[in-house]
């Protein structure tokens, strides 16, 4: 018999397993469009897809000396995962891509989640492949976005029957982008094992391409976040130094992703020192542009963001600073969509969309 304490979790996870999408609210009209600067413009989008629960809270419980907090933390995270309903959120993201038609999409927290709770007396088996779900929704909209690069980052198997594998990925519009070479790798310096069954690795992906006969290199990355109160500014600076050095010889570069640090950080100084321009600061001077974060269950009514950690950086595009438009997605109430328990946001981060000439 299932205890009453676990019934909400069973409901949430059952909804997670059976929902293949939900009606989405009309999204805000974005100024960034594929025709914004004619044939000479390139459009990019970066989005942290959000695993769907507070992973840091689970890591904290597993790393603590108290064994009694492990299972409750995991069960609460699974309940939150049901509330945040990734298939519905993937619909909202696919709609945003369809509206904006980016040449290149950089994605972080591209997760594969497997849950089998039969050992706990819950008849629940869930498999979620974020990338496969998103690609199916893009294809249903008649869009031809091809996976050109992927790297496996975090791996977490905290208990038998529960696993999470995290990736970075890059998609390109196969109808408009020709890829010469592409790949992905983990950063040379990472945090490593932080709790039993959990290893924190981050990485980055790249594609050297041709668009309209012109060469462009695109990079998408996910730098390490602060952990358990420790500020990892120095680690992020090393990670970004690695990326900047790798593409130092490329003439036109667009670097995007979740950098997990603010514009006053050492990481930011590393990139500007390597000749990169922060596109938001250049194109929207004086506009704060915070991108993080919504509540873990995505239930907040208004985005009470406090930091700008998702970026588009450019080098060699335009003379001096970039020319174009840049905007956010997932930061205004019109971007919310129907969830199984309450309205939800497409992610806990806002996405950044930019058209550059």
C-alpha cells in the first residue's frame, strides 16, 4: 500500500511520465526576427533548459553526514520534476525557436533522466530525453534543426533506479548553415565528485560553419556554478581561458551559454581581454538584462531575477562593437505556460536571442 505521504509524488511523477506537452500561453512578441537585418544577419539563441528540480539541494543532502535526509530530498526533487513538466516546456522553447529562426541554438542542461521507483513501492518508471523531445517538437513544426555537437557533463546516480546525465548541445538550421567541423569537450579543470554517485563536470561545444558564404565559429558552454557557498570565480576564469585560447585563431566567433557569473567577474574580464564583446552590454547599454533565476518549481508569477549570467559574446563581427538586436525569452508573464499543478516558465533561466549584422 502506498503511504499518503508519497501520493503527491506519485501524482507528480505519473504526470511527468504521461504528458507529451501542454497548451502554451501566447509568448511575448520579440523584436529579434530572422529578417531583422536582411540576408546579412545571423541569429543565435542560447537557453539553459533546466533539469527541472533543485539539484543543489539533492547534492547537499547526499553530501551531508545525515543519511536520513537523502531519500526525502530525492523524492521532493522528483515531485518538483513532475511540476515543471519538461515536455510542455519543450513546446514553449520550440515555439520560440520557430518565431525567431536562429541559425544556431546553444543548449545547456540537456538532460537524460531515468527514474524507476518500483523499489520504493511506487509503480512509476519514467524516461525523459530532453534533446529527443525538443527535436521531435521542432520537426513537428517543419523545422530542420540538426544536432552538430554534444558533450556529456554531469553524471548522477544517487540511488539505484534514479539517474541523471547532463549535456551541452548545439543545433543548427540545416537549411541555412553549412558545418565544416564541430565537436565538444569537457573543461580541463572541473570540480569532480561531490557526493556518492555524483560527479560535476562542465564543458563546451563548437561548430565552424559557413553562412551566406562567410565563415563563423559558434561556441556554446556551461561554466561551473558556485557550490555550497563556495565562490568559484577562479575556476570559471580558467574554464573560459581554455575556450578563448582554443578559438583564438578564428576570425568571426559567437560565444554563448550559461557562464554562471556576472559582468564584474574575472571570467568576464578574461573574455573582454581576449577581444570579445558582451553583446547585451553593447546593444542594450543601461538595460540590466538579468537572466536568472525562477523558483525551482517555476511557480513564481513575476520574474524576480537578480543576476545576468547568460550571455552572447562576439569577436570579429562588425567593426568595433556588434550591430544588431538582442532580447530575452522566458522573463515576462506572457511567456508562462500551463503546467500540471500551476502555470510554469519555460526554464529557470531566461534565454538570450540575438540577431547580429
